[in-house]
C-alpha cells in the first residue's frame, strides 16, 4: 500500500498543539451557538479540520475528537446531520469536490470510524452499522485505499486527494481490510447481475479490486474475482498473450480456424457469464465478420433464434459491426446479441432506424457529448458511439440506468420503449440528435423540449450511456413541464403525465395512497391495497398477467426504514419464484447493487428468478412500499376477497417504514 | 425601570421588540439574542426560508427598490412595536433614515442619512463645515475625467514628461471601495465604461489612510476605534499602531467636526481619513453602516466587546448611560493588535488552496477561512471587493503586524494544478 504520509511537510508539534487547542475552543463555540448562528462557528471548525487533514498526525488528532463531533453539533443543519441518512454512494462526490464539502465529508467518516471503534456511543448508528457503512465506502473508493500513481487518478482524486488517501489509510488501519475483498466482489456481482448498459464504473471496480491484497489466490472470492478480471482484461488465450490491440489483431489474422473458434467460444462464455465484454472481443468480431462469418453465432453466444436472425440479416449485422463494434465500444457486442435474440432486426422500423443513425447529421452539442463518452484514441466517431449505445439499450432494456441524476422517470421511459416500442425509441433518438428537440403532445397541445427550461437538466451528470445522454435532458424537461401543467389538479399528476409521457402502453386507471397533490396525507390505504391485489395478484385478478411494464411509484427508505423520497420504477411481472414464493419483479433505474430498505426489506437482483436487470421483492413487501400504480379499470378482479390479515400486515409494514413520515387519515 | 421611563428591555425576552435590523446579518442577530433583546430582522426575500426555519421574527423587504414605500414598512414595523431601525448594509442606510424619521416624526433625519449615500454630497457637506478635503468633482462623462486629471496635474505644476499624479474615481453610492478606480493616463480613462457614470472624482491624497469606527450616543463619542489600513482593500488592523495613535487627540477632533457637520446624534459612523507625517488630516468619505474589511471582528478581538451590539445600542436613543458604560472599555485598553489579510486569487484558474507552513508556524497567525473555490474560474474583481478568503493575525507589536500583512499579501494561497506542472514536479 502506498503511504501518503510523506506527501506533505509534517507540521511541528507546536503547530499541532495550537491547532488542537483551537479545535477544542471552536468545538465548544459550535456547541454553545444558537442553531441560527451555528454555521459561522462550524466554518471555523471545518477550517481547522482542513489544516489538520494536511498531515497524518493532524488527521489522527482530528480523529481523537471525532466521537464528539455529533454531540457538539458539528454537522447540524446540513446533509450530514443525521448519520442514519448517509449514503455510501455519495461519499466520493463530496470527497473529490471543492469548497467545504470534502472537509465535512472527511469529518463525517471520522465520526463513523469513532462509532465503529466503539468510542462514540451516542450515534444513530450501531458499531456494526458504522463498520458496514465504512466497508462499503472503502469498496466504492478503492482508488483511495489502494492509490495508483497515474495522472488520471491524480486529477480525479480532486483538490484534497492527498487528504483523502490519508483518510482511507486511517480507515483501513482502524477497521482492517479483511472483509473488503468479499465486499467488493459481491458488489461487482450485484451490479453485473443487472447487465448494465454502462459498464465503465464496474470495470473500474474490477481493476481496482485486483489491488486488494488477498493471501489466498485459491479462495472462493479470489476465483470469483478472477472471472471478472479476465472478462475485462482478456478471457481468451490469445488476448492474454497479446494484450496490445495491434498485436492481438495480427495474432487473430494469422490464427487458424480452430484457434479462432476457441477464441470465439471463450469470449462468448465470458460475456455470457459476466455481462462484461473484453475490448479484444471487438477485434475478433471484426475479423470474423470479414473472414469467418460462420463463427459469428458462436462468438455472440447466440441461441437458435438469434442465429437464424443473424443469417437473415447478415448484411445489416455486418454494417453494424463495422460501424459500432470497436475496442472502445466492445460492450455493444452484448447489446447486438440481445438485439438478435429478441428478433428486432426483422422489424423493418428497427433496421431502418439503426441504419439511419449510422449517417445521421448530429447537432454540435450531441456530437460533443457523444465524443466525450468515448475513450481516448478509440477511433470511434460520434455516430458509432450512438449506434453502439443504441444497440446496448435495445439489447438490454433493463440495463438502462439513471446514473447520479434524479431522472428516474426518463430512464424508465427509455427502458420501456426499448422493450415495447424500439422503433419509437429510435425515432426519439433521431429527433434529439438531429433536431435537438423532442415533441410531446399533451391534451391537445404539443410541447417542444428545446423551448422549455429546467434547472435540473443543466446540472445533468453525463456519466450515462449514449442514448440517455442524448434523450434525458429532453425527457426531463418535458416531464417537468407536464407535471407543472397538472400541478393544481388536486390529485397526483402522474395520473395524467405517465400515459402522456410513456405512451398508450400505460393504462389510464390510477391509484395513489396520497389524497392531496402535496403528497403529505395518506388516505384510503386499505382500498388502495385491495385494488392492487384485485388488479395485480394472480389469485384475485382473474389470472391476468401484466401485458406491459407498469410505471409505479415507490417510497424509498434507508436501511432504518426512514423515508428518503419517491422513486419511479417499472413493475415488470408478478410471478412465483423458483421456490414458489410470489414475487414482484421490477426494473429499478438506479442500477444499485446491494440495497437495504430497512425492516428486512432487501430487493434482490439475482437468486430469486430475476432476469438480468430485474430487481425483486416478495409480493407483500413490494405492496407495502408502493404509493401509486396504474391499472385497467375493466380488469378489476375480486377486491373484497383479499384476506383482512394480509391487509393488516401490509398496512403495519407501510406505517412502520415510510409511513412514519406522513399523516395518516383514519379509515372511514 | 428608571424614572424617565427608559426601562431596560435587554434582559427580558418577553418584552416586545423595539429594534429592527435592516439586512440579514447573523452576527448582528446573535448580538441581540445574546443579551436577550428581541428584534425584528428586515430581510430580502431570499432569506425568508432561513428566518422561518429558525423561528426568527422578520419582515421581507426589497431594499433595492425606490424609497417611496418606506411609509408602508414603517407602519408594518411600528405596528409590531419597532422604534429603532439599524442599517447594517450600505443599501439599507437611507431606509434606516426614512424609518427612523417616521418613528421619531423627524423628516430631516432621512435627508441627513441621504448624505451618507452620495459621496460627492458628503464631501461638499464636509467642505462647507470647514473640514479639509481634497479637490473633487462630479463627472458625467470620460471627457470630464480627462479634464479633471489634466487640471489637477496643471495645478501641481507638472510639465510634460513628469509622471502624472493619479486621480480617484468612485461610484456615488457604493459601499466602501467597490468600484474604486485609480486613473493616471488618458488610456485608462478611455477604457472606462459608460455605466460607471455619474461618479465622483477626487485628487490623490498623500499620507497614511485610516478609518475610524465611531460609536456615538446623544451626540457624544462613546468609543473611537482607529483602524490602520496597511494596503487598502487587502489588509488592515485594529487598533492602529503608535504612529497613528499619537495623533489620537487630533483625530478625535476631526471626528467631532464631522459629527457636528453631519448633525449625528445616535449611531455609528465609519469615516476614512488621510494623515500626513506632519499630522495634517484630510477627510475621504464616511459611511453609516457596518464597515467592511472585517473591522468589527478585529475590534471585538482587540477590545473584547461586541461592536454589533454597541452599534445597535448606540442607534437607540433610549439606551442608558449605564448600558454604554458597561459595554465600552477604555480606548487605550486593548488586548492585542488584531489584523486581517483579505486574499484574492492571483491566477485566472485555481484548483487548490496552499497555506504556507511558515504561516501556521507564525506566532501571530490566528486562523483563516480559505477553502477551495467551488468555481475554479476566478471572478473578475470589482473595485477592491469580493475577496475569496481571509487570514487573521493577532499580536502585540504593530510593526510586526504590518510587516506580516505585507509579507503574506505576496503569498499565493490559491494555486492551480495543471497536469504539466505536476509532471514537472514529478520528474
């Protein structure tokens, strides 16, 4: 492990003594201050903390006081105030940021470290919870735990990178690295199980995980990790032998047919097992396209249907491989496989649409955004990035993610259209990339996205797949505008907005637990649950399966069951899992790995009959977190037949979790 | 309760508020809260959420608009028991005048406060009362500025080839040094933009510049702080060192002249003067709100009393002699010199803060609040305003204080990490 301790001149003991004296003084002032005046005193503490963070000795000094931070109100009034509401995924953004954020974040980690060490006993978190939290933070920030010395890592580490390295050295020292490897590998498995369209982050994690020292290369964890490392770096004999693209290309050109078949087979198996595609796979595929066409089905891991589809659309596939499949966009091979197995190329509108994307005139903005997506020296054009991205979305519709943006609605739309209206989705992509606008009719008037403003889309984090990069700014603005138009209607606006935004696949019946548009009062909860059973539970809805994904609203909670906010997901299907338990399978646009919603509700992404990209919960748990859904009013089953006991149990679960944040109107 | 009805409300939170604070200032609210004296804060709309969140009594008011509806605000405040308005920011000064005029039924108060809002007018007033000022003129155009520069230098009997004496341009109604420009060449004048007019032009005054923070009650000086500018807009310290302090009697006289000229009964003023080595004092300008340059913080640190509370109590004519006596220490009784350096990035793009270890080792170093700016692109500086952070010093020797402030002004606290720089360092 690199030692960051030597990176800065160590301040003298006298300076440290003075700083700690001042720190104690200002901690006292923060505690004494009235809440309205506290922020000024907090700033003094943050400033001293920042200076202390400049050396390992200083950081330890700060850590010695970390058990006092909460009781002295250091975090009061900001997003760090309630330790139980902290999220490991947000830590990195703060640590690499500017202003006071990296300092507050560091102090917050130190306070959790003090909790994990058993020094702080007045926290909202238990020792184990703090330890779990920090383990997850380490898993998500391996580049700080095991720093490399590339220029890129230095730049991405933010202005406080050296302090961040010291912080993680301290965390690692205090809580150890024993469970980190397991943690990281299981995170990788949870994420890849969903076959995300955007794989950069998980690839990075796989590469980082290799840095974690593991004494036993034969352990189960090491073997699981090795599968992912190979999938990313080179899962075949030749790709391991010739990691350089140019050399691999030469090797492939000189290889005999058996060798090529072996390569194709090994790539395909690795891709199928992990959902991750190695860059060399693209080089092989390009070669097979030109020289050994009949090996393509093998290289793509196609089933019979996919192979037939490939045979029938050989010319289109050739064209798509030529344009979109390059080492920098190799992940699109997995998308291409999905497109073929779904038979999408036999749909005239899809083939025509994809062909159109190859030569489409892009607006300057779109071109710039797409080029920013590609790796340097990849040779991809903006159009090829867009075609590759479109293949990925069409091939794994449930792998679309919202990234770090509050735009679950837009991601849900893209996923829904990729499943059921691929031609329409391509039309939207064409309109947004060529015209820079999307039209959406709503109740007799057509809205154009480029004439609307949304403060939110200005801050869009572009760490997204190419299709989302192109579409989300428009979809988000349209969604905002529609919600504004219906804001005063006295009911949840999604009743009208969802069918208008997503299309006629959404049934017009709508039920919500909230009686007022401000969504503060829960009323008619029992009726709501009965109706969901009568329209969605196979025992009460005359056995109707869902025809299209249902855009439903969930109340998301943290691991303590405390309400965090509303979240848009799509209910994909309701079926018994392999063990016979009835489960709700849904698409969650946030693509998170492990999730814990408190009260033992943990959505799973694998192991319970999930298709890649699906999350699932037992039916009752799902219902207890639901606040709104659509239904077909002509397909209501037997609401009266739902047993009271089930209703009572679900209501109790709702009231004890997110329901604590709301007023409940007594049942009439 | 004293017999003339001036009951002491300071220690009774249940008493109705009688003070309105004009503008949002946490230290001012804190000062009153500490002594249990209720108040109403009159704040711009954007602070409404904050006031609600913390349950602080407030009125929302837009100080930027014209003064014509001050009657409404006065009535709203009077209905809630307010009798005194305290101006915390430059743009609230005339509102304080208008409101206090309403509360005391004395329209002339407003006009008097207006003097503080027009730098040309205040100079004229001072001049009319026999106070020494430099040559000044109002200017409407660049041609006016050029003529003023030429006339001043002609009067100084400069001939072609001599370096011209600069002139100063200041907006008529801006706080402190915002928009202050020093002009010495026709090119600099040509580069002025039209929206800088009308403005005030002044000849350059030689000598040491300093400010006074004068706490006045019933027309008498209750406390006079002299604040030494080391480099205007960058550094100052309080109280001033011996070089200025030896002129304290003369400075006090100059301030008394000003109080008389401006007919000030209650409140605090913050005038700026120049003094030559021979003790000749010239008046620069005067403000009637909380001074910039963190001077209140410096006073508190040096003298140990809360200048915000002092200001607010002085504005209130009903404050008692005892309250004032309790509050103010002897002017010569300071614990240390307290100074600050206002730091402004020297580069166009900054990505990191680097505090020299020598500063941390320095005995006089107190604290700083330099954080990495959220926006890496540095904003253009307006006048001497908008510094990015401040470094505070404290110590017993005025000369050393001065030297430190000048020394660290040269330090590059805000640095940029460009990839190429890093590589140079690594190789």
